[in-house]
């Protein structure tokens, strides 16, 4: 029921929350949550993850940096390889 007030210049976090509230329970397209434990946004990502199926949430060690993002991307590609072909 929540409808965020999004500023004219945009607000990526509120837009992401709005999108998840509107579409997160659908299975098409499947929504995944990948984030690093020490990312500065991890707390919010964990809250968002509660709205997703457990098998679609992946948390790895790391921060808000390329090393963690590469690891998350590789994990996503390995897990979802068959769906991407």
C-alpha cells in the first residue's frame, strides 16, 4: 500500500523500494537480491531481501566495491546459467 514521494530529480532507493512493492511478489521477471555484507547499503538490502524468495537472495563478504560486485555477478551467472541461455 506504500506509495513513496519521489522527488522530481529522482531517488534511486525510493524508486527501488516502490518497484519491489509493486512487482516483488511476481515471478516474471524473477527478482534477485545480490549484495555484499559490508556494503554501505547492506542494511536496506537485507530489508528488501525479506520481500524476495530465499533462494533469490545472495549475500557475500565484501564492501561497496568492484571485487564484491564481480563476485556477485559471477555467482549470479553460475546459478542462473541455464535460464540465461
